[in-house]
C-alpha cells in the first residue's frame, strides 16, 4: 500500500514539474500532425470526388441504356425488353418512382449495406407504367476505387513520415543553436566574460535565436558593467579607509593604558580587519588573482597549519596525497573555515584529509538554509543562532580563494538518518575538493598531452 502511494506521489510530482521534451521533437510532432490532418483531408476530398465522378459516369451510361431500351421497347410494340429492363419493377426505389410518375426520365443511386451501390435508370411509358433497369456498380470501378484508396493511404503515410523527417531536421538545427546559446550563457554566468552567446551559436541564417542571443549578451554586458562599477566603488571605499584606519590604530597606541584604551584598540583592529577583507573580496571579484603553485604533501601541510592556528582542532589524515596548489591561498581557506567553525559552531572541531578532499566539521547548530541553498554571501551571516557578530566575509573569501585554486567548496549539515529536516542539525561540514589538475600561473588549466602511440 505504501509502495503504491509512493509511486502515485512520484507520478504527481512528475506532472507538477512538467515533462521535459526537446524543441526538435515538438516541431517534428507539430509538422507530422499538420501533415497527417492535411493528408487525411485531401484523401477524403479526392476519394469523394473520384467516387462522385465515377457514379456520375455510371448514371450517364444507365441513362443511355434506358433510352435505347425504350426505343427498342416502343419499336417492338411493347414486347421486347433489353438490358434487363423491367416494367413496374417492384424493387424500384420509391423516390425514383415518384420522379418518373411526374413524367421525367431519371437515374438514381441506391446504397447497399455491402458498400457497392446499385445504379438505377427509369423512364415513364405512355400507358402510365414505368420502364426501369438497374445494375451493380461495376467491379472494375470498385477495383479502381480500392486502388485509389490504397494509393491515398500510402501517400498519407509518406507525407507524415516526410513531415517527421523535416521536423527533426528543422528542429534539430534550432535545438543545436539553443543548446549552444544555453552553454554559452552558462559560461557567462560562471564568470567567463570573454564568451559571446551570439558568436557561439554561429549559423548563416538569422532567426529569433540570434535576437535572443543578442539580448542575453546585452544583459550580460550591462550586469558586468554594473558589477564592475560596484566592485570598483567597494574597492575604492575600502582603499580610502585604510589610511584613516591605520592612523586610528596608531593614535590608539598612544592612549594611556586602561579599559577604554583596550576597547578603542579592539574596535580599530576589527575595522582594519574588515577593510582588508573587503579589499580581498574586491580583488577576488575582479578575477585577476592568480595562483602561485607549489607541490605539497596535503596531510602534512594541513596538520602543521592547524597546529599553528589552534590547539583545539583535531586533524585526521585518512589518506595522504601530493597536490600542486597555492599554499598561501589554501591556508587562507582553511583558516577561514576553522575560524567560522570556532565562532559560530561548537567544539570539538575536526579536520580530516582524505586524498585531495579536506573536511572541516564542528558540532554546532549547522549552516543557515540560505547558505546551503545559495552559497556564501557577503555581509549576510544567516540565522542568529549561528551568525554571531560576523560580517559574512569569511566564507565568501574562502569560496573566492577556492575558485582561484580551481577547487570546489561545499557546505552541508549533519543530521542522523531518518531525522526530519526541521530538527536541529548536529553539526556543520565544509568540504574542500582540490582539483586533480591544478590551474596554471595564468589562471587556466593545463591540457592533457596524449602519447603519440597508444
């Protein structure tokens, strides 16, 4: 019963999120559907037109026969009946009889259950009787209609498949251009400012995709200019604050010893740290930072640095590895992660090294949901239970330095299995994934050189 409910929930979730189909198949299905409707409509028109034409020809033939039979019947003084004619045939359709009794020669098509009609012709006689004849729709005509219907069916199927092929061809070209545009837009979103969506899609024929790409490029340029302006303003403000903050620290050193002097020195030092952090964030946002690479033994490096930073941090090396990275930036990342764990979490703080992966865990209330969903954000510290009195720059700097190293920094909360997400977390874990191939000094990644012979 529970399994059925889960399956139903999955189906409902699938319909809520919507079925994902490509543009190629949508266009192909649309062209195939239109082609099928047109083919069916034309087939019905051609079939009916051909049938009406053949029935008209058959009625004309019956009319000529009844006239010839009438002449023979009159010449033989009403004794000779030709071509199977009858006088006052009891099977004569009532509608045809009424027309003939009005003094008119007429023909009539009588539909039969088997689908093959009877062709009637009748003419009034001078004595008030009716001379009539009828014959089945010829086998040859029925065969012609059957062959015509078969040709129409084959033609309709060919039109549908041709429409599908045309739709796949047209939709495939449009789909490729859209995929190229989406890939280029993703690269722009990741900070590759030299990528142009319009140049990425290429193509000789211009369509709405080019308009979309141009709009995306214009939007990206506008956002880039705005972000660059904000970064310059932030950097300029922080740079201008360095001189007065340095002077404030110098002046604080001249104050007489005492509690007021210590408070002034502490706040001045905090302001100086904030200014330096803001300058570092501005440099990282400019994407001009480059890693100075060295070969280090990761586990040994982390153990030494953690011993200098804090004696309350336990380090476990699960698996040692050699990495090529920037030691200064790596130390900055680890220092910020440990400082965040010490300020907002609870002891014990545990650092583990396994291959190229470094984990920093505390046993506090966990990271805020906004940070887990969107990543670190400057001047946003999250919920009050883990925010403390920070400025939200420590994890932002750690994430920026990780990008310079080509590494990936992720965050998650620790909860026992089966516990509701609404329950408080039992700790927070920050995981630094160092890349297998470190970036070069120019910020790019080295190309793998394949051997000449395999």
